[in-house]
C-alpha cells in the first residue's frame, strides 16, 4: 500500500463513479442461490460466460440446490461449460449445495444475520472456495459488511496509485474496510461500480482515459 492512500480518496472515487454510472444495484440474479452459483462460476472467467452457463442451468430447470446435488457430474459439466473449468466447478457447485443444506436448511436467506467471522470460516473450509468467492457470497447473499477484492478492483486502485500489484488480498481488503463506513449497501455498490468502470473504461488493454471520471487523479493515464 502507498502511504498517501486515504479514506477520503476512496470516498472521492466512489462519488465520481456513482455520478458517472449511476446506481448498479448489483449482483444481478433472480435468487440468492443464483448469486452463490454465479460466485463460483465467475472464478477465472468473464461474467458474460457465467451468464451463458446460468442460462443453460435455467433452461434445464437445474438452478436449485437440490437439482445441483441430483445432477450427474458430467451433465452438470455440460451445462456450465461456457464458464470453463468443467473438471472442478461442477464439484464446487455440488459442495456448495450440500453445504447450504447442511448448514442453512437449503435456504440461502438463512445465511443472513449470522456471525461474519464464523460464516467466512465455514465457506473458506469448502473445497474450491477462496477469499474472493467467499466474500462475494457473504456480501451479496448473507448481507455481511465485507469488501470483495477482485481483479477489476486491483487494476483500478493500482492505476490511481492506492496500491501496487503485489498488495495481498487481505491487505487491500483491510484498507477498504478501514477507510470506509462499514455498510453492506456501500460495499455492494462500490464493488459493482469498480467492476463496471473496469469493464467500460479502465480496461486491461487500451483504457479509454479521455472519458474516465478519475482521469485527473490517475497516475497511469493511458497505461495498458
């Protein structure tokens, strides 16, 4: 982390992105379970691929915890193929569906009002569930005030000079949570705004800096 990083800088970024893009009201899903599935499917792939996989599950009437548990692994793998990693993601979904039945009575809404640290340990104990996936489920399903760090967030904070590429997940998350009001709705909206900005303007290659609402505070204008 850089010594010049302050909470006011983060709040300034949030205000600018919110003014530019408007409220995102993210995560896009028809159910809390769909959010959980999406959090697994989006591992190491673009969201558009996740959308194709979710559409396949819906067409097959398979987007429910019980249906995921009942499906043969090869059938599930075919349905989620657009999201890639078909050798690992089917089992991760089955593990998550079993976890939901065992710990929360097969109802994702029962995850709300839990103890954050305990729930995070539960999720991280599951095979294939790392910090980003666990925190996305906690933030958007359990409505816990925890900030999700993803590749899009890393790209933006590195370019504006808040962190370098080597900053750990834990350190960057701690910075966000220490410098911002600990509010679930704020964390959800900020995470979504960072993602949409990274996809729309602050792209990995050929960023569209002339249109960027953060241009005057960015240290790496035009960097690829």
